[in-house]
C-alpha cells in the first residue's frame, strides 16, 4: 500500500456500532445477521440494500470506531472475497463496483494493519483487479468521471507499477470525462444537486491522495473542483442542506459542510446556476427549477417536474418535494409532476420514465418531457421576482404554464401566480375539451404541519405547536390537505401536501394566485 486516501464524507459512529452488532441498514432497509454474522450467505432484502452492502458503504462507519471496527471491516472484506472475489454479475456490475473500489481504496491501509501478509496480498490484488475492470468499462458518459476517479484513487493507494499504471489510466480517463460531466457553469450534466456534491467529494478525495503521492492533479480536475465548489455553495440552502430536486435528497448538513470545509469563506453565492434560481429575503428563501430536465442517458435520474420550487422560512424547510432519489425505496412515479410543488393539468404527466424491456436496456430514462423553459429574473428596491414558463402542456392541451414568483423584501412575503395561457386563443384543447381541471400542489416538509382554516381555503403552516406559523392564502376554487411522502436517508416519511384546484378554459386559460405571509402571534 502507498497512499492512505481520506474521504471527507463524515462517518457515522452509531451506524458503525450497529454494524458491529450485525445490523446493516442501507436504502432504508435493515438486515440483522447478529454479531460476527455473515451478510454474504443470504439474500438481500432489496436491490438498494444490496448495492450498499456490496458497495462496501459500511467501510467508513466501521473504520471510525478504531481497531475494533478495522478488524470487523477486514473480516467482512475477506468474507466477501471468498464468495464474490472471482466474479458475480451483480457484485461486479458498474454501479456496485464503482462504490466498492472507492471505499476499499480509502480503507485498505487501515484494514491491512490488522491483516497477515497473505491477507494484505489478497486485498491488494482484489483492489487492483476491480480497479482495472472498472476502468475498462465503456458504457456511455453517465458516471464516467466518477468511475475514472475511483480507479485513479485505487492507483494512489497501491504501490509499485500496478499503482502507477492505474493512476495514469484513471487520470487520463478522468480528464476526458470531466468536461462532459461538469458544465461550464459548474453544474452536473444530470442537473442533480446531490450528484454535483458527490462528484466534488470524489475529486477532493483524489486530490488529497495525489498530494500524498507527490503528484500534481491534472488541470482539468482542478478546474472541475473549482467549478463544482461554486455550484455546491449555490445549492447549499439556509438549513445547510441541498434542494430535493432532479433525483437527489437534501442530505445531512454535516455531509454538505464536509465538501465546503476548504472553500473561501468570503466567496459570493451566485443567484442562478445549472438552470436553477434563488430568491433571498429577510426570512424567506425560494429555490426554483427553471430549466428542462436532463436528456438522453443523463435523464435516468431526472424528474419531469417543470417549474418546481422549494421554500424555506427562518432556515427551516416549509415547502419541499418528495425527495425521490435512485437510492430511495420509492416508485418511479415519484419522478412525475405530482410529486413536486408545481402545477399539473388533468392528472396527466409531461414526461415519464421508460418502462419494460426498454428500461431494462437503456435505464429508466425520461421520455416525452418538456424541452423549452423560459426564465426571466428581475431585481428592484425591496423586491425580487422570477417569471417562468414551460411548454409541457402545449401539445396536448394547447396551454402554456407561466409561474411568477414575487418576493417582497419589505413585507417579507412571497406572492405567486400560476397562469395557464392559451397558445392559440379560441382553439379547443385535447379532444375538444372546453374545460380542463388543473392542480397546484405544495408539498409540506414532514417537520411542518398544515391545517385548513375556517374559510376552507387558507392554510396555516407551523413547525411547532404554539408558533405563529405562516399562512398560505389563495384564490383557488377549492383547497385540500392530502397525504404525501418525503424521503430522508432513503427512508419514506409521512408528510402532507396542499392541493389547490381549479378549471382552465381551453380557449382562454386560467389564473391562480397565492401568497405566503407570516401569521401574527
């Protein structure tokens, strides 16, 4: 072994203690094998759990416990080698292999300190074989940068010619992949905030390992780190976590802070990046999706949720989304428009994932999604506002959705307007329908409760009993509070959603106005 790569991602010692006791939890599912039990000789309870288990996601948490954790990590690694070390279709699949190579590269030196010479040789050979296989995979641009970084990281951890060759091949592949994965403005090509954070953490880990080896990181890699750092700074909301849009969870505050530990404290926060916009008031923060979802192979985690938004008040999440991610134990239906805080028409989707054999071959890519989104931002004394629109409903209903978000800095209020505008006034919509029902949803964060006022329309939102809270006023035809779901660490949490309903005329459209304002004590 040569370098000892240090992953900046924070470890969870409590999770490590549970693993020592034989309780493994991944993707919201738990498997209890008992102390010293073998998790490799039994079926995993879910696909997401199996990815975490075979990806060695337990390594970091165990090593945080010191010698006892390192000894258990060594046992699990050698037991895995005995069952899956030669080959296994799932365990050696690209998704799993990438995670395992990264975790093994970071933990190899620590677990080898507890191993015999023969066991060290087995671990080093395993790491070299897996990294070589990882770098040989050619299956499109998605995850290419992450896999190249993992392979190069393995090269830094291994001494001798094997390590040198892996380092050279991984860094060369990384320099080719980064300009595709990281956009000129620093956004990830998938438009997923969590994907940008994870890639930044991978690159920071590799950069630190290269320093240990006395190597200079490629210019393209340093440029990507700089751009991604600015993007993660933009994505960090008032509660220290990320937006829950386009296939990513919010993540823990400490997790996000780990990626920002080395950044310039006085660096300004952009107001827009990667197709998103931020509006900042005294106590209100608004985050809006103002671009189409990723297309082609990059859309396997994208969500067809046009003009979705999140609202934070006083550093707390008020209005959110379902927070679906590929790691969540949730259905693909949560990638559709109804699972976000935006407007939908006639309970229809404006883009949906592939299904059946095509999804098995290409992945659950989005098809039929909206392609044109317009965004205009304005600033004036005491006010910020966005004017957004998209064409997702035009082909089917002849209506264009326009959303205006006005943040009154003096009154500390957020006023919104959702309009459906007839593209060809006087023409009927789908199948000659004169009236088309529409729904505007506001998904409430599970830490916030929503209650309907006596007028049957206004909704009071409060994080804690006894607090004044915030009113959502509106002029909808009807307002209801319904059940929703929110994912946190891959686990579903019960939440609420405010559902405002109305009718749009196919020949003239409709308008819905709403406002968030502080309730008096």
